[in-house]
């Protein structure tokens, strides 16, 4: 192992800034014409005292079926007291496909649990849908904020959520039902999720992509050990995870890229399923790349009990230096581990121990990086833009007229809004040049 203490230390100056950048000029525009308003349309009060369970359930029931017309429920700022579970089921194939549930501001639009202990705040069975800009406050009583427990679901987005003081933030499927796949989790913040913030729990809960999330004081950040499924975590921050930032039990392909872990017990635990025989091999491809694992408390912050192959590429470890325990230990029971370690910075010599095949080069002793205080990636700002509403079922001429008017307002970023429905076009639509 080459000793590049000074070079490695300089290479990772300011490592906590990487997971805290705003990467685009995206914004949230709403409410739009045709959205259902939880207060004015459904009777919610949102003063933190009135019971808003029935009013919000009325809104969910209204947007669930396409024939009802409105497909998006908008919650203005306020605290919505819940005394029972909200249900958003799918009984017919198209329900509740293409729906949206959005709060005005994630820090000021709060669902506050005041129901029975170990209750569920939202049973969610949407697909091709979006849920965001809300706080789910379990008040230390709710078991789960968002529980998917229904028919197979795909192509969902969770964005700009705050979830706090629950056992589970999201339970994605259950082993006795179906899974929830192809899901994006963007810019969400998870506080004190005692068991896990994001828990995949079905063999078809696959292809979850977690971008720019913030995990603070959770038992586990992301895991499949309470069931099955696979996920990928990118450019997220973990603070003080009680057991580990990420864990897996059932096998699949997992990648952890450019994350920051600070003061957590461990970074990644690749566990063995209790039903697996000690003589069995269980390949599990895992890639850990450009992560910064800092000030961990476990002697071994990366501990893997499946067979791999495991790729560690350009990660930095700076934490407890146990004179005996390795920083990375890969020891499946069958002693057929397969690990590649390239370009990593470790806190001591001989930091990697593998019961099987180890390929290692360009690793180095790492200096202590200069730390900047971490901060979450900002939520998308809500802005008010000129709205040009098109009537439902309008013809091409009417839609083109709205587009042309929007082009004349160039610079104001107007929105041409088409309500959900079918539009029969007898001519092509043209967006003018430079619009």
C-alpha cells in the first residue's frame, strides 16, 4: 500500500460539501387549475387542533379515480392532525394512476399523527405518480409514515419530504403481498426513523434510486433486511446512524456513490439471511465509490457476509482506528469472498481483510480531511408563474393559441396547463423558436 498521506488529505478537502449542492434550477409551480384543494374543496382546517383525517381522505378518494376529473390533491400550508390512517388504494387497474399529492411547502405543510400507537399514517398504492412537499410527523407514536401494502406498483416519485419520529419512513412492499419498483426518492430528509428510513420489503421492490437525501439519527438509512429488494444511494448524507447507514440481507445489485457518512456506527453491512445455510454461496454485487466515511464508531465500518463481488473505488475512511479489527471485512461463511479495492484511503495499513480473493492496488493511508459543516440539499422553491389554462378536450387551434401567448411572455416562464384528458389533434403543435 503506497503512503500518500499529504496528497490524499488534500484530495478530499471539504468533503462534506459534495452532498450538499443544489444541482439544477428546477422549481415547483403550483397549485395549477384543476387541482383539488384540501382546505377549500375538502374542508380541512390545518390548525393542528381540528381532526383533518376525514377531509384528507375525502380528497384522496376524489383524485383516485380518473372519471372524477381532478387527479392532484394540493395541501396549503398548515398542520393537519391525523387520528387515523389515510388510505389511497388501487382496486381497479388504472387507480390511482397518474396522480399527485403535493404540499405548499415541505417545512410548513405538516401531517401530524395523533392516532393510536404503532399506527400507519398513509397506506399508499399509487403508480406513475408523485408525492411530495410534505412533512410526516409521527410524534414518536406512528409505526410507519408511508406504507405500500397492495398491488404491484411502479414509476413513483417521492420528493421534498420530511419524515420524522416514526419506526419506518417508507415500507416498500411486504413479503406477503407485492412490491413497489422503479422509484425515485429525491431531496427527502429523514429524522429519527428508529428502525429504518427506507425499507424495501419485497422481491419486486426493485430499482429504487435515492438522490440527495439527508438521514439523521436513524436506526438504518436504507435497507432490505426486513424483506427484499434492491436500491442505489447517490450523493446523500448520513449523520449518526445507530446501526448502519445502509444494510442489505437478500442479494441483488446495490451501488453507493458519493455519499457522506459522519458519526454513524457503520457505513455498510452486508448481512447473511438467517435461512441461508452456512455452506451456501450467495453472490451479491455491490459497488461503493467515492464515499466519505468519517468518524464512525464501529471497529469495522464495512462488514460483508455475502460472497460479492464487491468493488471499493476511491472511498475515504477516516475514523476509529482499532489496532486489530480491519476497516473492511469480507468474510462469507464459505470463504469465497471476491473483493476489489482500488484507490481508497484507509486510516491504517492492512485495513482490508478478505476470506477469499482480494484484488488491491493504488490504496493509500489517508490524512484527516478538512470538514465543512454539512447541510441538506435545498428543497425545490415554489414559484408563481403566469398560467395559461387550456380547456379539457380543446382542439389543436386552442392549444396552439395558448402556446403562442406563452411565447409572447418569454422571460416570465409561463405555464401552458392542459388538464388530464384526451385531446384530438388534427394539426401539429409548434413551439416557436427561442421560446
